[in-house]
C-alpha cells in the first residue's frame, strides 16, 4: 500500500501483533523522547544562564573550575548565547512536531476523519512540549541556576559554535530593530520637562512649580553638585579633650560632625551630639572617641536619587564625598538633598536671610564664591545645565570663574557668559569671595 496514494486509507506494517508495531514505530517514539529531553536541556540552560546572580557570575569569573570558567566565557556574549539557545530549542521543538505529524499521517493515511486526529495529536504534542520541554525545566533551572549551568554548559557551547552565523545575524537584526524603536520613542530632557512645568495651568503656584522643577532635575544631579565643599566642612580632630570637644560643639552648632586623624582626608567616624548627652558631666578622662559611628563614603559621581535611597536603607543622614584618590572632597547631608526639591530649609539656628547670596534687584544677585552652581542656577531661575559648556569640572561659582578667566581673577574683573555678566567684588590670593551676577533682560533686545 503506497503512503503517497490518496486512495490509501492507512499505512501500517504487515502483521497485527504488538511486536510488529513496536519494531516499526518504536524508533520514532525513541527519537521524539530524545528530542524532548534535549529541548528540555536547552530550555533549562537558557533559564539557568540568565538567572545567575551577580555573585554567581563573579564566582565563575574568579574560579579555577573549568566548567565555571566556561560559564563566565559564555556570558561574555549574552545576546549571542541567548540567540543560539533559542535557535537550538526551537529546532528540537519543530523536529518533534514534524516527526509526530508524520507518524500520525502514516497511521491514519488519508482515511476519513484524519484531520481531527491530526488536530488532536498536534494539540497534545504542543501541550507536551510546553509542559515538559519549557515550563518544568525552566522553573527547576531558575531555582538551581549555577548547578544547571555547569551541567548544560557543554550544550550551550555547542549551540554557540554551530549556530554562530545565524545567531550573529539575529543579534544584528534585533539591534537594528531596537535602535529604530528607540529613535521613535519619546525622549524628554530635563530642560523640556522644566518647560512643560512652566506651561502648567495657572492654578499652580510658583512654589509648586519650583518643587516640580526640583523633582524633574533631581535624578540628573550628582553628589559633587549638592555637597558642601571640603573647605566649608566643620570637623573635629580626634586628639581633643572632652572639655575642648564640648566647647567646639557648642560653637559649631551641628548635631553631627565628622572626626578625623591628623588631616580631614582621614575621617574616622561621625560624632552624634545626642550620643554625648548622657556624658555631659564626664571629665577629660572620658573616651568620647568610642561614641563615633561608622562613616558612609560615596564617590563624587554618585547620583543624588541613589544617595537618597542609600540614606533610607542605611538610616544615616550624612555622607562623606571622596575623590578618585580617596581624599575628602566634600560632605552631603539628607537636608542638602531635600533642599534640591523643596528649596532652602531654615531651622531655628539658621539666619532668616538665606546665606550664600543677596538679591539686589530682579536682574542682579550677589553670590559668595563658594555657592554651588546648582544654587546659582536656581536663584537665577535658569536651567541647571546653562553653564555646562564652560564650567569644566567646577561645581561652585568661584570654580566657574577660574575656568572662564584661566587664572585667579582680581576684584573688579568681569566676564560675560550667555546673557550673564560676572563681576568679581572680592578675592584674595587663594579664592574668590564675592561675585555680582547681572542677568541681561532679554525683552530689551
């Protein structure tokens, strides 16, 4: 009976005993089961490799175990690895469907009702592949990622080599698609969002608009832009007697103060005033240094929004900003961060007039040279990026003028940037103390 003859009703091996059927269809069943196992391994490998934690990846990278070293090497090309495993898995699944369909067709031939049989077998095969070839292996592998990665790294390596050309093609195509989607997406800069805030309804007060602007610019700020500069930090040496310490605390007026050894570049801890309250009557033999709390060091490039989360997690209110050499660059407090959104916060110890600047009229403001550029921009009501093209690495108004003059300016020196005129009012041999900033009225042009 010819399997390709439409008049044929079924194609079966000669004989009606089970041994005959098994000898004819047994190899097909064995191949399907083998392919299902391989598909399950490919799915497990995919889930395992991409479920490895950062610690697992670091362990593999530093390990002397050959299997773990191969895992680290495979993860160096994650997109190609993923593409290769997906290709391999789909080939196994397609092969299973083709073999099962072929065997079903051989059994049913062109008999009446064979369409329903094919549909039922296809659904059953799909369910089998999804359950045993996808879901179960991936769930187990994600829970035992490192162990499964070691056992399937040979399969991943084979797939990466065999399907290298096709995987590279797929990765390049996906990159092109990703770029096109990215270009068509909506990208709004902080400046555009600030302009959108200005266009809000008239019901919003100026204070509300300022808060919205602070929120918009918040994620773009780095620690160096909001920190208190090194020269403005109040810190205590650790060789003070207890009496001397109390006198300096009373003079400083801060509730938390860094403590250092020899120089401010060697900060040992943070002293909290509330920790000293139970010991106010102690004499000079009291070891106040034992009350120091650990220091939270951060790089100057750390984003302010991440720093706020760290403050919340670590339950601290102060961080010491360090430079690339480990030296102290500045200090950031929780209050400094909050002020970037809500503006200056004055407590009962602050002066009623905010320090750092004095407004003369609508277009003229006198600033201290140490005023951060972010504060200057906020007072002048301009975008925080206004001076980015000329500021260099400077974060203060004095630093900006040093960049512009390429020298230490003298009192009376002036320089124009954009629509601003910077007039140095006071300076000595070391720093710029006072600057008058005049903003040109653009409506007069």
